């Protein structure tokens, strides 16, 4: 009787790379979420836009970039606060009311928190697949 030869099982070397990329993206998303998620508990106030205008800046290669800015003023904690925000052109004009999340003299866009949710999904996927892959390797031996 002759010993049967087994064909070598082809290895799929793409999965470790995909999992590492998911892990790196997840770590970045975790840092961003750690910055953004606490802003959910900041109170929302309404700021008034003043002194809106645009400035043209010429870049190193001669490209002209228009930067649009507004001073936003709001009342919170018995005081008046203000910040200069850069906005996309035409979105905010003098006298417009803009919602902000504030904490002392710091302000943030109230919708910026929700941009980290897709990142948290990537983080969750990465955290789910790393242990599953390790368990699969351990019990496959």
C-alpha cells in the first residue's frame, strides 16, 4: 500500500493584512471617538453669526483658495463667548443662528459627533475579527 500524498492547502495570506488594516483603522477611530463622544453631553446653544467674510489665499503652486469665516457669538454660563469658525462658502451669513455644542469657551459642531459612528463600526469589526481569528488558529491545530 502506498501512502497517499496530500495536496498542500493553499494559504490565504490576505486575511492577516486585512485584519491588521482593520485594527489600525479601529485604533484611529477609537482615538477620534474618545475625543468626539464626550461632546454628546455638552449642552447645545444657539450662536449668532457676525462679521462673515472671505479671504483669498494663494498656495505654493499658485492655486487660489477662498476661505470663508464667521465670528460666532453665544451666551452661556452668564457670559458672552465668541469663536471664529471657517465655514463652507455660502452656508452661514451675518445674523444667521447656528447650533453649537459648548463647554466653557470651547465650541463644536453638533453633528461632528455622528461622523465618528462609522469609525466605531470599523473598530467593532476589527475587535470582533481579531479574537475570532486567534481562536480559529488555536483550535485548528
